[in-house]
């Protein structure tokens, strides 16, 4: 069962923004714009969270004071809407203060970074729901941090990539390189590799014949 919250604010826009944030946090919301309706609900139902707008002055302070005195809501998470400075003693006794401007995403972020709220969430929800909310809280905090570091440009169109055209100098270098022949400057009258091998083999053969003739001459000389 979703935790129940009581929201008291005479400002319609404030009620809408805060109520939207609470709904997205899986709260069921009873929103009241008059103090008598809020007191009636507070005394007849059990609430896990009680939120009052400091702009309603003494009525907001009385609602939170009553919530702290009632046995059914003594452990409720109480929130006052407004700046911490200039709040009455009854309002400063609230568990948490949400500061204006009241925007649903900002309200969610403020609540999910409040240690007391996260601790109470574990008792409000089942273990599975509590784990899911913890993951959601981390995602909200991470996205908030990333949004501050890397602001998005809304409506930006994707960049169009196109091929880079070569400069005249690059075209000239490419043309000259393509027409280059490494054998162009070689003298055609120089002997080829096969000619050199043939000449080397002929010289080796002549040396062998000379050695044979020399050995034959020595043998004849020795026999005489």
C-alpha cells in the first residue's frame, strides 16, 4: 500500500507542483486548501507525511503542531514549504524544509537527497519497493549532477558531416606520385641481373680449367 501524505496549501500552483512530486514518489496525496478540511483529514486518518505551506502562517503552524501531538502522526515526516529564515517556532520544528521555487523535479531531488526521508521510506514500503525507490533516487541524483556538469542544448540539430575536398597542392602531389616510375631513370645499357650471373659462371669455369691445367703440368714435371 502506498504511503499517505497530507498537503495543506492555499496556493493552487504550489499544491499542484508538490502534489505531482509526491505522486511520482508513490505517495497517495490528500490536498487541502482550507485548514478545517486539513484538520478533519488529519484527525481521522493516518499519514506518513504532512506538508504545510508557510505562506498560510498560523494555520500551517497549527496543522504541524497538531500532527506532532496526535499519536497516529507523531512519527510522520513533516515538511514546511518556505525559506528557513523567518519561520515561526512551530514551523521550524518540521522534519524538513522545502525552499521555493516549488517545481516537481526539484522537490523530488530535495526529498531524495534527505537522509531522514530515505530512512523513513524503508519503513513505508515493502523491501522490493524500497529497493526500487533507492535505485530511482540514485538515478535522479545522478541525472541532476550530470545535468549541472553537461547542460543540454534543447532543439539542437545533429551535425552534418561531409567529405573534405583536397587542396590544389594535395591534388598535385597525388598526380605526381601516381605517374612516378621507379625504373624511369635506369640506364638501359647497364647489364641485367641475368647477364651478371652468366658472366660470373663463365669466370668460375675458366678458373676451374686453369687449375686443371696447372695440376697436369705439375704431374708431368714430377715424372721427368
